[in-house]
C-alpha cells in the first residue's frame, strides 16, 4: 500500500522536474525572450501607473523595446489586450524591476499549475499527478515559455469549480476573478454560476462592482473604450494569425471578407456561450457535480469562437476530466484530454521536451486506463504516435492555399491603438497554409469539439 502511494508522488516530482528542465533548455529557441508575452502585461501595468492609455502604442512601445528589445520592429508594439481591471492588477508587477517581476510571474504560474491540478483532483477523485500530466505540456511548458497568463486563468477556473463543490461562495468569486483575466473564456462560466446558484448572485455582483471600480484606475470610460474600440480592432488584427483557432480564421481562409469573418466569429462565440451555459446546468444536475457549472461553459467557449489562441485550448481539460470520471462518455472525454493537452502544430516536439512528454503521457494513461498492461501500451503508442505526427506535420510543406496579404483597416479604427500596428505587422507575414499546418490545426480544433460533444452526449444517456 505504501509503495502504491509513493510512486504517483515520484511521478509528480519527475513531471515537475521535467517541466523545469524543458523550460530552461528550450529558452534559447526563443532567443533571449522567454517572457515575450509577459512584457506586454508588465508594460500595460506600467502605463496604468503612469495614468496613460495602456492600449496605445505610444504608452507601451518604449517599455517593450527597452525590456525585450529585438522581438518586434522598432515601431511595433504588441498590445496587452487584457480587460482594464486585469491591467490594473498588473500595475503591481510594475513596482518591481522587469526581470524580478518576470521571475515572480513564472513562479506564480508554476504554483498556479500545481494548484489547478490539486483542485481538479479533489473534484474528480483522480490522483493529482493525472491532471498535472494533462496540464504540464501545452498549458504548462509552452505557456511558461512565452510568459502567458493561461496557467493563472486555469487555476482560477479549477479553484472556482472546487470551491463550488464545497459551497465556499466567496472562494468561488475569487477563483472567477482570476479566470476573468481572460473574459472570452471565463464570462460564460460566471454566467452559468450566476443563473444556477442563487447564493452566488451577491458575490458575483460584488465581483462585477469591484472589476468596474478597478477599471476606473484607467479612467471612467475605460471599459467602454476596451469593448468598443480595443477588442474589435484586435479581433481584426488577428484574423489571419497562424496561432488562431477560431471560426474567424476559418472564414478568412475560405475567402470571406474581413467584416463577414468577424461577424461569423462573433455569432459562433455567442452561440457557444449560450449553449455552454445551458448544457453546463444540465450536466451539473445529471452528474451531481456543481463544478460542471464552471468547467463545461469554458469548453464550449473554445469551440470555434471569434478569437482564441492555441495556448488557451487546454482550458477545456477540466471539463473533460470531470466527464471522464463522473460521466458515461469516458472514451470521448479522454480523447478530448489528449487532443487538448499537447500542441499539434508542427515543430513543438524537440529533445528537451522528451522527458516531459514521456511523464505527461504516463500520467494521463494512469487516469485513462485501468489495467497496468494497458497503461504501458497506451503510453507507448501515444508517444510514438505523437512523435511520428510531429515529424510528419513538420515535413508536410505542400501548399494548400495562399491568402492575399491585403486587407482593409476598419474605418473607425483609432490610429493610436497598438492593435493597429500589430495587425499590419501580422498581415504582412506569411500568407501560406501548408498541409502540415492545416492537419495540426484540425487535430487542435478536435480537442474542444470532443469535450463539448461528450458533454452533450452525457445528457442523452439515461440516468
């Protein structure tokens, strides 16, 4: 019995060590810029402290070029398109020197990743090493490599789901506050909780009031400026971005005009929110799992929305793990876990990541398969398949389609906003869609779709 309790802990320690090793050894692949996303948050927080518009090029360009020179052309700033209350929170990091703040952010992200795994394990009954294995590669290693905010958001969602099962309503609000750093995936979770849990309405109302007050640090009209000016322009800027996994991107490559592509993306996002909230409420009742109110809407928000990056796709894993452990759609849910846990775009698999991939696959197999022999076979097959697919995708250079690099800048675009220059920079990039890129994207698209399908099919099964 003691040995059975020891080896999952050893595997968890090995996973954590492999994650650190992969991050350190892979940093040279990013040149000298392992925090290229964090610098945008930091400089946005610096702009808030200075009392200027954090979404304007002039407010953040100097800070980004000073702290991470050479990432972008000297006249282009990458915008931090977080809501005003989130940038107000990042103004605390701006009190510290940049590299000190970056190391603190990385430490918090690692802690958030482990905390998310613990929370999901408490909800599902899995060993902690299983969700940590599912989170470690794409949500952990890849996001840490870019200094992204996704691990913090993941922790907020997982913690809120756990707190809801314990009826700790203030803690739920705290978790959702962290998750709302990325409102495009967290808002439907908050709506589902608000609709279904009457005792959460006051805490959520207080949370909304606090977000509005925090946003006032940027000015009384900051939220309107963000929703009316910043978000539409940034959605246009990212239409053709290679790391977009949205219905907008699909419509663009099918030849739709920009405005139509954005309209379709907005419609799909709204549909995903509505269906996600409705399905989450029924799944929570069917499985007697209140955490589904938080986890399931996020999975639907990731299905072909207006705007979503590949690094956000693992946010659907908690819903998949919950259904896999508490529902009847185990096979489909575990398929969603595997497809969402690993990056399928060409070139993400290289030697420093081998130990991390090995331990992550073993951890997922530990939860997905009952028999020890089947676990070994599953892990070996998945590792070989992933390595083979990665090599195949990396070598699949056949051109499928090319896109016209010209676009029409929105007529009402504010020329001061950083998203305008960012969009022109992205639109000037590669316009080629290769077979390897398309195949990898299809596998990534399938992850959230599998989780959403498992949730819907769960409602068709008899009690």
